[in-house]
């Protein structure tokens, strides 16, 4: 698949300010790609780095600074980190941020994380497992309409916290998943107050983009129609 064309088309149709990104999970180190220079504060921090144009890979060890992200990504946790995860979740429950009964239902990868490759979609060296779009409410409107037309519209509602859980949720469901972000993600990625996320199954991004072309044209025509009606009111 021509990801350079696909990524460029997706970004141009939406007028994105940041690159749509590709995330691919591998079992072995990729040749010709550099490892991230230093571990980020959280797994979601790598989304920002890729959206700014970097192509790199991470290993499980690079995800351990945030045990919540490590858990959702399937990074193995040794005793110390497992205790840290339990403590963090306990704190969130104590603050009323999470309910204890929610914990077991948080989506997470069941396969142990070995390698994750991050890149702008247009420069993706591998077929993506997930494509992430960072945009505003109108972008998500268009993406949702295109996803529905492609038969992969959101089925499970919007994922809030933890934001990183919508990656395994997208992979497991084969459907698109929107997220409003969570406070940790907004700090680690500098997500704007008017920005949200939309995750697309990598195997269906071409189908969605094809429908997006039609949806963008249709919305432009309908916008003119509604503006004309508004002027006549």
C-alpha cells in the first residue's frame, strides 16, 4: 500500500495541523529504524513525537515510566513496577477518578509488548495496526461520518481515561474509536483544549480515506446549502 499517498491524502482532506500517525507492533527489532533516543514520560508521549515527523521504535522498557500505559500496551511489569501500577490505580480510585469495578474492564493488549514502531502515516515503514488522528471536533465529525460509510463507525462510545486504552480497543474491535483524551495525555502530548483523538484500524484506513473524500465534498456542498437557507430565514 502507498502510505505516502494515503497519509498525505488523509491529512489534506482534513487540513490537519499535525501528521496522522502509524503505530505498528512487532515481535523483533526493525532494521534501518532508530530506537527512540530516550524513554518518554508515558507511552502516549510518543504520539506527539511521531505527529511532529519522527520515525522510531520503542521496546517494552521504553514504556515503563507510566505503568498505566505499560499495562494497556502489554509491557511486562516486574514486581516493583507492578506495585507502582497498583499504587497509581489505588490513588485514582481514592480521588474518585476511577471506580474499582472499572479497572478490570480497561482495554489492554494481551500479547506481551516487544517493539512498537511510530511514524507519520505518510512515512510508515510497516502496515499500521492503528492510525491515530489528532484534530478538532469538525475533524472528528468528518472522520465519524466516513467511518460509518466504510462500515467501521464507532460502536462502543468515546473512551476517556486512560486515553492509551483506545489503542488496544481499536485493534480488538476492528472499529474506529474516538477519545476525548485524559489529563495525563493532555499534559504529556500538549493536547489543546479543543483537540481530540480518533483511532482507525490500520487495515481499514484506506477504506475510510476513500469514503472521506466523498464526505468532505458532500459537507462542502451541504454547508453552502445551509448557509443559503440561513440567509433566507
